[in-house]
C-alpha cells in the first residue's frame, strides 16, 4: 500500500507482475528492476556476524495482512545468521496509532501472541482500533491487561520507538508497504519483484549476495 494514491499502486503491482515475471525467467533478480540498491547505506542494529532483514508494514495495510501467513512461514525458515525484524510505518495518523500498538505489544512480550489477532480485528472484524477505550477493550478480550497496555501505548519509550521507526523508513525511502530491506543496502517490494511473495524470494537472493565474500 502506497503512501499516496492506493489505486495507482494496485495497478502498478499488476503491471509489475508481468514485467518481473519475464525478467525472473531470465535469471536472478536485477538491480533497478526487482530491487533497489541504496545510494547511502543505512546503519544496521544487528551484530556484525548477522545479516539484518526488515519488513516494513502496517496493521492497516491489506497487502501486509494478506502476506502475513506466507511471511511467518518464510521467517521461520531463515538461516541462523539472519536477524529478522518488523518495522511498522507511520504514513498517516491512523498508521502512527498502529505503530504504537505494535511497540506496546513488543514491550509486553505479546507480539507473537497478538500480531495476527490485531490484523484480523482490523481486516476481518472491521475494527479501527484508533480509540484508547476500544484498544483497551480489545486487548482485555484477548487476555491482556488493557489498562497496562494503554499505559505502555502512551509511554515515552513506545513513542520514541515509533519515531525511530519513522526515521528508519525515511532512511530506506519506503513509500509503500509491505517492503523488505536487507542489511541496510537493498530494498524490494511486491511492485518491484512482481508480487509480495516474489519479493521474499528476491530478499533470499539479496541475503545470499550479502553473505558471499567480497
């Protein structure tokens, strides 16, 4: 989902599928077609012995929701030298709200338990989860301490993490989600790779290229 003009993004993904599919049949991913190499690398937080892979997403993005089951299975198969992290984006006020939901869940150690449930609430049950009372009620209904969650949701530490995520997405020049970034150097997405699933295959190839000795 693009920051601007979501309908144009959907059309771009459809066209990208045809173009990327043809190119993929001719070999591996191509810079400028299936992925972008950043002119200015971004600092990574993973240890020197690890390769950092980021997924930029939002709970409000229907494409992120559709990709999530495949992404979860893919992430479980990543090699031991790969560190995978999710980064929620804040393209608008509602997405900024979802950023804080993610980081409050992280602070409570509940991302694994609640991540898919938040997606389901928004995209299946049509809950906006943009008001504190509704968020607290949702968390309580799912076995969490709603009052504690809101305390974290409003905390300085969660707001700081949301700002850092915003800065990171800007450094990677992310203008649509879901998008994948590898080791501070490369970015790919469904519109580039041909589909969101193919973007994961491109990510695998980029991880391999980073792993190879210079």
